[in-house]
C-alpha cells in the first residue's frame, strides 16, 4: 500500500513508519522538518505543514491511506489549542480535495467517555485524580515533554513508595487542580467533533488511552469503542510500540471506519 504518515518524525509517527516499512508498504512521511536527503527504500520524506492546504493536497493525492499523528504541541498554551483544532480543519480540507481513500486520525484521551454522556475532560475527577494515579514511568515522561518539574517530584514519590502503586498522589492533585485548560486535550476533543457524523469521507479517530507512553511493547493490544478502558478502576495504558502496531493493523484492515476507538495494553501484559 501507499500510505502517508503526517507527523512521521514525532514519537508515534516514527514508530508507525518503521512498522509500515517492515511490512513492505511505501510511506510518504510528511512533517515540517522532513528532509528529502534522508529518503530511504520505501520512505519518501516531504516537508510541509498541515496549515498549508495546497501543499498538503498535492502530497496526499494517490495514497491508499493517510494517518495523521500531528500534534499542536504539549505546552500549556492556548496557541496549542488553536494549532490542533485549526490544523485538523485544514487537514480535512486537504484530504477531501485530494480525494483521499481513508484517513486515520490519532487524537487524545479527553474525547473518551467515562460514563454515558460524560467525556473524560468533563469528569469531575479531571484533572486531579487522573494525574494523581499516574504511575512513575508516565510521570517521568510527562515531566520530560512538558518541562513541568513537579511531575518528576511526583514520580519520585511513586518510586520510593511514599505513594503506593494504584493510589492517588494528593500533593500532585493539588498542583494540577487549577488546570481548567489543557490545550492539547481540548484541541483533540474539538477535532473529534469535526469527524463525527460525517460520511463524505472514510475516516476513523483513535483516542490513545490516558496512560499512553514510551516503553517496551507486548506485541498485542485490546480495543474499545468510544469509552475509556479501565482496569481495576484505573485508566488503562499502552506502550508506544503497541499503539503503533494497532494503527498499522487498522490501516490494513479498516475495521473501524466511521468510528471513534481506543486501545489498551493486553491484560496479561500489565505491570
């Protein structure tokens, strides 16, 4: 297959691209900083921004599937919300103009429902409890990508046993309690609204679980529709290689066309 991966130089995009190449697909990797000089067998690098509709239209033409893994950024800055929401709108316009075959969009966990009619972002436990129950490895990663030091402090409390596994960290809860705006999560939630109900294109929208993170994969995963997967009352997670595996499988199988879906690590792989 010919597959375009938007955001192929990011964490998730790199992992997905390697799986697709290993399976023999031809990949057009599209990122703002992509360098054609780094092309290799099966991979064409194309530099473009999702905000450039004309350029994106030309690049997306002729592909069997398009996967969007672009992110507006991880900063706690409203500019991130704008980039995610408006970038998605322009991407959809380019995809329609290119007469694309299938668009798989990777969004965020905030869109998942935790009970009927209530998305995670509207849960009264958000943000305090959701951040408070994070395991140490996820807190470390979150501290790295956001530059917020108190996530590393919370990781140390989990690692040294001050906060037992599966328990919430009251100190961390207090730190994030005022976070009424989380721009990337809100931008991804608006992105889902731009997809749901439309039948003019073939699409699916993947919301990673709340505890999506780097790490060693298990080689398998669970899937769900619309609702967050919980394990023993805690949000589920998945390691980067297994989420990339799920995306690659969906590109080939198209099992979730016109659906909002999620993934989680296999029960036997939980730590």
